[in-house]
C-alpha cells in the first residue's frame, strides 16, 4: 500500500471551515430551497445525482467499482475526466440497510465527493485547459511537502 504522505496531489486553494459552511448553506438554499433554521436532512443522493451535474455542467456522477481504477477508495473525483464516482459496494450496502453504519459512511462519502466537485473540478479544470499537455499544467506536490489546507482532501 502506498504511503499516504508520499502520494502526490494537485494543489488547491485553501478555504476556511467558516467559508465552506457559508458556501454550503447558500448552495443548499439556492438549489434545494433548504431552510437552515429547520436543521433538516437533505437527500444527498438526489443532490449528487441530479442537482450537482446541473451546477457543474458536463459532470458525470454515479456509482462504480473503484477497484477497476486501481484505487482502494470510497470515492473518486477526476477533474481531467469530469467524473465523480462513489464505490458501488458502499452504495449497495446502504441500499440493503439504510440504518447501517455503511449507509452513514455512504452518505458522508457522497457529500465529500460533492465538495470535491463543487470546489475543485472547476479550479483544476482551468489548469488542464491552459496547455495542450494537461499533465504538465497541473501542479502536484507530495502531501508531506505542503500545508494541509492546500491538499484537496483536507
């Protein structure tokens, strides 16, 4: 298994927790008529499958066996391919028992990938579009060499 800290990641713009919370609240109000005072749950699957591709035109979201990408992760978002997937096995476990810990993990993973799509795809897509050789235009660094807030997983 590769060392997490030695893996290379694209650098992203750092955001404060407060900024992320404000953006999320505004996004949910605008797209789902969410009432923050109600503290009600949202249908994160609907948001991921239907609303998010409308916000990020051309984005493909869905559920897939992520092992076919050669990764052992619960979610995967790629700005160069304009795709976001959540592991199909996690999805199936959530469907089988919506009250299980796997179902909670599934919803958290979907929300996490929504964050990547909302914040990182447009930002990273700009880097890819700046040159004909997309790999050379994307700045990547080892996790151990960058502040945590510049890591897209932070």
